[in-house]
């Protein structure tokens, strides 16, 4: 039996004891009470040791849970920071890609415009050469006609 049950037994014995009228005192079996008190005395150190062990174990478990909670929070914070960093890297990568795409389009337009200007210039030169050649051909034909008419 544990100490609490023994104390309950003491209470039962006292409650069931014969009450002496007028005095309010009661008659109990002295040997029975002393026997229970002896058992309580013997049992109490073990119960106290067990209670202390339970208290210590509870404290150890709480401390361990707090350490684990702190570690979990720390890891979560590190993960959030890492995710933010990854997000910033991704964001910067997209920004850089967009900048490069815009620059490429700009350079492409510039090259296209320069190419069109170059081709326009060359075609203009060819057109002048063709016009000069046509003028020469017309002049030569005119000279030939004029010779034929003078003969």
C-alpha cells in the first residue's frame, strides 16, 4: 500500500471509532493506529523519492521540450531566411533576364535599322549607277542615230 492509502485507513479508523459522550473524544485501537503509522513512516521515504524522481523527470522533459522547440524555431527562422534569399536571387535573376532581353531587342532593332540603312544606301548607289548607265546607253543610241542620219 502507498502512503495515501495508509492515511485514508487512519481516517477510516478514526471516523468509525466509538465516541465518548460529553468529551467528544473517541476510543481507537492503539496498536492498529501505531501499526499504520509505522507503515506510513516506512513507505514515506520511498514515496518521497518517487515523487522527487517524477518531479525531476518532469523538469527534464520540459527542459528537453524547450530546447527542441528553440531548435525548431531556429531552424524555421533559418529556412525562412534561406527562402527569402532564394526568392531575392530568383527575383534578381528574372530582373537580369528581363534587362538582357530588353537590351537584346534594342540591339536587334539597332542592327536591323543599320542594316536597312546600309541596304538603302547601296540600292541608292546601284540605282544611280543604273541611271547613269541608262543615260550613257541613251546618249550612245543618240550618237548612233545621229551618225546614221548624217551618212
